[in-house]
C-alpha cells in the first residue's frame, strides 16, 4: 500500500486477518478488532488499512451515551489536563477546540480565556454542549469552518489527529489559522512508546477507527512540514471509572471476562476513580514558526 503522505511504498508492520465487521466511531467504542498496519519505508508513518476510507462524514451521526455516563470522570480528567496546559492560556487569548465533543473541556477553558470556540462533527455532542454548558459550538467540518478565515491564539485538539481523513492537510489549515506565535496543543498516543512496543499488534489503541499511528519523531517531522515547531511534550494521565476499565478488559480479554464481570457486581468498585498513565499518551505543544 502507498503511504498517504509521500505516495511511496510501505511495508506491512502488523498483519491482521480479523477484518472489522463495522467501524464504530464513538469515543467509547467497544470494537477492538485489529486492522492491518503499514509503515512507510521513507517517512516512517504508520497507518491503517482503512487509511483511504472516509470516516469524518460518519462522525455527524455519533451519539455516545456511554461517554455521557462517564462525564463525572471526564471532568476529573480534564481538570488535570487543564492544569498541564493553563500556563499557555490567558484572558487575552482566542481559543479553538477541534473535536470539542460533549463540551467538558470547553466548559473549563471558557472562563479562563477571552473567547472560546468549539468545532464538533457530532450533532448530538454539539447540541449537548450548547444546551448543558452554553458553549459556542460550530457543527461543521474543519475545512468548511476555516473558510471564514478565523484566527486563533491557541488551537486545542484532543484525541483527534489519529482519526482524521487527512491529518497533513488539517495541520496546514491549523497553521494558517493560528496567529503569529500561536500554539497548537493536542493529544494522541505514541506508537513508539515502550508499552506499545511490548504489546505490538495487541496494543489496545490499535483499533479500526484509528487511521494514523504517530511517534514523537514523525509528529515533529509532520509539524515542521506545516511550519510548526514541536517544543514540548508532557505525559497525559487519564482518569476513568473502575467500571469503564473492567468493561474494556471484558472486551480485550474475552476468555477470562468472567473474572471482570464478577467485580462488576459490586457498585462501590464500579464507582471507584482510576488513574492510568502507561507513558504512551502525550500532550504535544507546537508553535507556529513564522
């Protein structure tokens, strides 16, 4: 398969014979079938067999009820996340969040900046954010939104870049719509992390809806190609409920899921807050070069 970035030949990194029956685009997707992954022999980009499939249109119909149930834990996670990025935000800044989903982070950011704007493809999530948090959310694709020549001091994009149909085009659009010295802050998993290398094809973030798998070095390269400098990386600690963790274990290890289902019988365990940091999830900070 040809690399979507430089159109050169790639090699199979992980072969999968378990073709996904469907692609679930919800953030809390329960589908963990493993797609075949390819690696470009020149730029080292790792990408999925679904790289040429168009996913972004499908996000407009996403309704993620499990995510809504997890909002109390998402609130704790985004409070922690905000503490790691707040030094780059000020009352003078106009902020855009790409993939604002159900508005948890936007509701935290809004009082701390001059102007907050969210961009979300899911109509259900966009409407929820407007109704419950009074956020300014645009329900449209990135390319269409940026036709308005909007400029922002900070653009935030959490767990989005790996889903995009064309992340390279999106990065160029983001750079053009950043103010001078503007900053892009985003999160994704590092496919070159120790944990990902140990698990190899069993790495839990390899799933059908993830089309691209970046390392720190490939991100630095692609950002530079879009006139942005990756100047800081911080680890990203996730906070979830114990119930959500057990549900994931049931899916990832079906042969022993009776063990996890046993613990799910206890309500006090299900409501426990769990912090997870496997040193494979990062917050990336990139500055517009000129």
